[in-house]
């Protein structure tokens, strides 16, 4: 089955055969499930695939190296579009204030106990449903409807130079100044088109 997005699981206590990972592979057949046991290695993969849709399950506590909240902050420095599910054996009221503050100030963030398989599956379905109406995901589907050769060809001239459709998508995903500007322009075109259609239908009625 073709894979539509990544599920990235980051937990130093989970081996590839862990029930949580195996559950995701069995239940979410349209996802490529990958796992990492350190935040550092996970970040390397995430930053190399920011142009792709992904859901990140990120444990809060690690025995060494970067902690979950450190990973959350670094991801948010790059993009606000990725959905992140923080996992912990503890409840929210047992977490440190600094961790809670970082989580509260982040968009597209969820929290589950790290053994709650049902809740994890529900969140994956919920996030996928939201993708239907999010601009970067809708744009990605449109971009991917073209063949790879067309997507790589020069498509528009911008302040960053001549960009392909793939380049445009990356900038929107990464929330660069140009990406934000393009997003606004695309939304305006969509609104104008919708308004014209509504007026046309009103005249016909």
C-alpha cells in the first residue's frame, strides 16, 4: 500500500518490536512508521523531510541527551505546521513548569500517556482529518498530482529566485517569509475564486 505520510516515534525505551510501534504499523496502513531512540537522530530525519506530512510521537523524558521538550522547541524553530504528540508516563500536573510552558505555547500539540494505544490511534485519525482543510496539505496534494518532472521544473519567479512547485511547497511548510507571503496570496486567490462562483450561482438562481 502506498504511504501517504510519516509517523515518527521517538522514545529511548521503545525497541522496533515495542507494542506501541507494532500497533501503529498494523493500524495505520497508509503511514510509514519509523522510530528513533534519541531526539538528536530523530531531528536529523525530521529536518530532512519537512516537505512531507508527518505526525511525531515524542517522549518527554530521555536518560541522556536532548529531552522531549528540547526536541519540541527545535522543531518549532523550523516549522509550526508539524503535529506533535508528547508522550509521558506521568500526567500533566506532575510535569515541570518549564515543560508545560513550552507545550502550552506550541500549536498543533497533543499529549497522551505513552501506553495509551487507543488514544494514539484516535489522534492519528483526528490529525489526518484536519489535513484535508490545511493549506500546506491541500497544496501538497495538488503538487503531487503532477508528475515528478513537472514538479521539478521552474514554475514561478520570486524574490528567492525561480522556484519549482517542490520549492514553493518547502517554503510554505517551513514558514519562511516568502512561504507566508505565498500562502496569503494563494488564500486570496481561493477566496476570490469562491466569491465569483457564489455570485455566479446567485445570478443563475
